[in-house]
C-alpha cells in the first residue's frame, strides 16, 4: 500500500444543520499515523486529486471546499490552480503571521478566495488579518469555553467574521455555541444525539419499518402496496426517490403498483430504506441522509469489487448496502439498534455488522466510518487486510458521493 493517496471530506453545517461546505482531507497510505510531515506535498496532492482525478464539482457537490494551508502552500503558486469561488483557504495555526503572510493573504483575498483561521487562539499578531478574514474556526475540544470566549472578545468589532465550531460531538455543545453566536459547525453531533431514548418511531417511520420487515420476509406484494396506498405522504416520497436519476429508469414511475412491478423486491427494499431517512429531514440533501446514502453505496461498491464468485455478488452487495443504510437508523429514530432491527428479519451477517462491527460487513462499515472521519491510517490498514487499493476506494467513494448527490437533487424537485 505504498504511495497510496486517499481523499476524504468532512461536512460543515450551518445553524439549521444543513451542509454548506466540506473540509477536504488528505492522507498518504504509507503514513504511520494521521500526521502529515510534508504539508506542502499533502496539500498539493489534495489539489491535484480534487481537480484531475475526482473533479471538484463531484467532490464538493456545489458546496464550498475548505483546504488546510501551511506556510509553504500559502506562499506557493499551487493555489492558483484552484477556483477561488469554490474554496476557503484554511490557514493553519502553525503559520507565523508576519508582513509577508499578511501581504499574501491580501493578494489571495483580492483574487476571490475566502480565508479562514484554523484552531484559533488569540494572538495580537492576528490583528492585521481580521479585516480580511471570513471565518475563524475554534476547536471546542482543544480550547475551554473560557478561552473561546476570550478569543471571541478579541474579534467582537469585526461582525462580518463568521465563527465555526469544530469537533462538536454532542447536541449540548451545538446548542451552546449556536447560542454564543457561532453560525457554522463541524463534527458528528448530528449523528450522535446526547440522549438515546427508547421512544417509538413516528407513524410514517413505523409504517416503513413494517414494510421493510414484510419485504425481508417475502410477503405478498399486494399487501405492501395496500400499506402505501393508505399513506399518501409515503407514496409521494417513494415515487420521488424511485424517479430520481440515481435509479436510472427510462420512463417515470407513476404509481405504487407500477413501482412494485418495475423495481422488484430488491430495489423496493432499497428505496424504503432511503425513505426512512427522509421522513425526519427537511430534504434528502440533509447531512444524515447524505451520510447514510454515501456510506451504503460506498460499501456496496466495495463489496462488489471484492466478490470472488459472480453468483454471490448480488447477495453480498445487497447485504452490504443494507448494513450501510441501517447503520445510522438508530440515530434517526433515537432508538436502540437492537430494538430497531428486531423485527426486520435480517441475516446474521448484517446483524453482527450493525451491532458489533463484526465479520466482513463489519469491516466494510468500519472502513467507511474511518474514511468519513479522515482516519486514513486505519483506512490503510483495513484496505491492506481486505486487499483493496486506494484507487478502488477512491473510485467507490466518488461514485457513492455522486449517487447520493443525485438523489438529493432529483427527489427535491
């Protein structure tokens, strides 16, 4: 796995928990840990791969991209390769602010780039930059709330600067910093509620769980159709998803009966799974929907690439998608995973993956989670264990991102 390159992205959310940007992450597969010793080389690889291999429109999906910028990269011509209207240059805390850095920042700002300060801890040397800085990031795990308040006080007279709280992992943290004036957030708080209650799913979700169980148990399709006909809201949602570009149907599907015939049991189950997420979100472009959809499609594609027997590929890929899409359902429903899956008739391999991250599917789930959090040391180790190249992983990731983005675009129409 030498000289392998991985490109990851972490979502950045607004106050309404909608994705507004992605931080682009790079690691080489030959690194011993997540630290990158050559910032210029690392960032250069991000730039080259984002533009040439992945395509910036596919990586960012129309959102802004945050890129870590070391002193070397800041002063280099490599930044000229990037489209300034799409990028936020995130100046690392290790950059020493002097006259040359200030002049370079003013030049980049004049060229149309947005500028951010990473892991901000106030120092008077930052004062000349505040007039041109757009975003300041506070690491809520690195700094105490008192230290963050002191930093906020230093920039109070610059109301145009937006505040971003990163490494927000709890709902309480999100609410605190939202109230304190932060408007952007980074972390997985949206996928980790502070309190996991044993409440029941809402009626629409309960119906979908019932349908999933019926499909898994191969019950009469006419009974499934009857359930959907009794729920117009779910019917509309299902038809929107089915008619999305992600499905690739030549003609539009206009009825539940037609959907059952055209899709068949396998695809119907997939869209019911996706629909479960959209019932708790304002749209299918919500972060939790996007995360689940990308994760499910990613591990499905990886499973397909690893299947040795063509006859087993379909079943293995289906189980992989099932494990991926259900891996966040406890978060969506605020229920224990054991309670959610108890009535779904899942095979043991999927259950073991969801509950214990065990088995082959458990490895794929872990791989996806490590890709999402930028833990590329773990990604490299898992990839080597599974016999996966970085090219396969990156291609699967890109296809999964495109698939999920298309779902959000089309089903929102």
